[in-house]
C-alpha cells in the first residue's frame, strides 16, 4: 500500500508538470494572441484546432492526465496534514493553498470545458467572439480571473513541490532559490493570463 501510494504521488506530481503544466503554458500563450486583436486570436486558435489527431492528443495528453491529477489531488487534499514542523510557516501556507486551489480548479475546469469544448462539440464556433460573450458577464469575468490565478499558482507552487519530491532540490538554500524562481513564474504567467482575459473584454486596454 505504501509503495503504491508513493508511485501514485510521484505520478500525480509528474502529470501536474508534464503534460498539464505545459498545456497550461501553451493555452495561456494562445489566449494572449487576443491582445493583438480578434483576427490574431482566431488564427492562433484555428492553428491549434487544425493539429492532426487533435481529439486523440487531447484525450491522452490533456483530459486523462487532468482527470487522474484532479481525482488523486482531491484525495490528497482531504488526507493531508499540516507540515509546519518540516517546512515552516510560509511553506505550510503554500501547502494549504496548493490543496484548496486544486479543489477550486476542479470546479473551474469542469465549467470552462463545458463552456468551450463541449459547446464547440454542440456546434458553437470556438473563436474570439465565444470568449468575449462569456466574459461579458461580470460574474464570469471575476470567476475566470480567479480561475487563472488559481491555475497559475497551483502550477508554480507545484513546480517547487515537484523539485522537492523528485530530489532535485535538497538543501534549504536550493529550496529558497527555487521559491524565488517559482514566484517569477507565477507573476509572468499571471500577467499573460489576466492580460488575455481583459483583451476579450476591452481590446483597447494596454497594461
């Protein structure tokens, strides 16, 4: 049982970085094309939709990893205990936020997939106007901003956890430096994600 749990946690950590983390970066990058206008976003989104074997790639490298990561992540969240004695106050808070941001993301991703991929399968065109219509609702705008911040935080902090669990950073100094690096990752990805959201609601906004 202990060995199986060890393997499951390693797999959970690995899938959070590859391929889910890589998909997050690509997804935010494609969305960022909206800052250049509807035509630029539609072209980028169209390119992604034209990839060969897209459905197979999505199922194998996105949906199945997300399902496992989400289910096992919820299990970990409700089994987790505080680790303040091992990592200290700051890391204990990161541990707490990692778990609850993951639970929120289960809800957010289910809704996002329903509004985009499922809607597309039912006949709605996946383009700039789709996202603009979704985000025209102020409640949805706030929901998406929180969702993006939660996803970026979960990935950035998960990157630190991945490095620890896989033995890539061991010393306190290495862990501290990696913390700074993941903060930079969070800031950069958060900017890209939030900037893209506002590009759908206010194309002329510059920041």
